[in-house]
């Protein structure tokens, strides 16, 4: 393996490190998210209670951290794959830049929807309310 294949630092450690940190955070938060979905689906948590919890600033902050960890994980993994399998430098740079723009745009879009939406638009919650 030549020196140019190991990333900017020359070791490949930076990508490995961020991949593991984001994976650990996702491993801790995904069961909570899946539990909330399961409990809401089974009727153990009402939709109104879930909606009230998700509109709290701490929940929005945790949701943003989850999105950040997910996007860092995706970026790092795809970056390593592209660096390994796209051999032309110009193609690699173009693909990585397009991917980075897409991931930043997706992060901005999700952040907007996490913070700007005050509550879910729940039609069944509003039935019977004047």
C-alpha cells in the first residue's frame, strides 16, 4: 500500500476513529428510537405523549446528535469506499464533493424539520377538537 492511499494523515486512523465513534453513538441511540416506535405502535405510549416528548428541546438536541452521528457514519464509510475503488483522482474528487454537498444538504433539511416543526400534524389527534 502506498503512502497516498492512507489519507491525509498517512495512517488511515482518522477515518477509522470517526467511524467507530459514530457507530458507538448509533448503537446507543437506535434501541431507544426503535423502542419509542414499538411502544407507540403497541399503544403503550400515546401519540400525544410521544409528540409532547419529541417537541422538548432536549429531545430535539438528541435527535440532532443522532442525525449528526448518522451522517458522519455514512460520510466516513462512503468516503473510504470511494477512495478505495475510484482510482481516477478527478472522478474521486467529483464524487466526494457531490456526496459531501448531498450530506450537508440532507443534514440541513433534517435539522430544519427537527427544530422548525412545533408539533406533528396528527389528523387523528385533532378529530373532535373544535
